[in-house]
C-alpha cells in the first residue's frame, strides 16, 4: 500500500513538472495561453435614493 502512495506522489510531481514545462515551452509549439483582450461596455442602472 505504501508503494502505491509513493507511486501516486511521484506521478503527481512528474505531472506538475510536465505542466510547468508545457506552460513555458507551449508557445513555441503554437499554444496560446493569453487571455482574449476585448473591451466590454455594459450600461448599469443604480437604484440609489
């Protein structure tokens, strides 16, 4: 059972390293992580008396 938990911990660490690496290397392969920049204007009516 302990071997299983160690395996899960190793798998989580390797997954975290792979995800962090992908965030840095991803743009070289065409992945775009930037948020879409678009101006939004919505009229707001305030009911303050």
